[in-house]
């Protein structure tokens, strides 16, 4: 797999590690700037055009003790606690960062090689339990494999069948010190699940009727939901297991 971590995920992992003294600023910037040349942040304390490092430092002075990511979808606001303005902004881009303890959330938007971040007021949130997200993802993968086999997935998307048969073959992400190993593994498996869903829904494949198309989508909805919840759990330090 070659899919890089979402920018909100990188800020969550490496920003938290920086806050906790596990990495230095240069390591944070190398990780966050992986696919970009600059990050510009607006709206924190009335400051616009701040750098990502300056913004995270400002959030630290406002009480942030961790950064968590959210990957919600319509009807499933996982990792969000409101208010409505922030929820809507995150839904528009599909991801966001919550500065835990500061009451502020950030939404990113890629503009060429630059990410533009906007700050919003963010209410306290609840995040999925890591163990529960792990079990739910394993169950969803099993059920999706069974349902897609019944729909003869190999005929219309052989690469999906290959992915489901080779779940051990996934990218291992590099995480900073302090991230639990099970969260690193969960992040990789959550991303893998979302890639399976994306490939399976690229077109109508061999489905020849609207009924078959809906059956295929119905088989993938629980997997997509479980994948996003796994990512939120993996990138939300406030829910990590102790130690």
C-alpha cells in the first residue's frame, strides 16, 4: 500500500509527541510536511497566517495537551463533539484535528502544495475505545468478505478479492515515540479497510441491476464505518490505553 497518512493523522501523532517531549520541532515538521511545502493556520487567538509550528505552540499555551484526529461522515460524526459550525467544516473536508484541552479544532484544505488550516471553537468529544474499534473492524472485515463473496466480487473487482485474501499485506506506518503499537497496527488496518471500500465502489463493475449495486454498497457500509472509527481511535491520544 502506498496511501500516506492523512494530514490530520500526522498532526495528531507527531503534534502530540512534540507536546509530550518525545520529538523535537524538526522531526514534527518533517512528518507533517511529508506531501507539502508549507502549512498556514488562521484564527487562533486572532492570528492569521501562522506557521503550523507556531500554531501548535499557541495551542499549547491555550491548554492543549494532545492533538486528536477525526474522520466523520454524514450520519456518523465520530470524533466530533460540536458545535455545529465545526462539525460542518470537518464534514466538508472529511477530516480535522482537535486540540484536546484547548477547546479548538482545525480543518485543513490543500491548496496546491500548501495546506491552509482554519481554527474553530470545538467542544469536548468522545472517541471510540481502541479495543472496541479493533474488534469492530475485524468483525466488519469478516462480514464484508462473506457478503462480497456471495456477490461474486472476484468477477467484477478481482483486486478487491485479492485485498480481502491478503489482509496481512498492508503498509506499516512510522509513528513517533509514545504511540502504542496496537494503535499503529489499527491505523494501518483501518486505512486498508477504507482502500478496499474505495476500490469496490469505483464503478458499477459487474453489477447489472440497481438491486445488485445496492447490495454491494450495503455490504461495504459497515466496513467503511468501522474503518473510519478505527482511524479515529488510532489517532486520538485521549482514548489510548495507558502505557
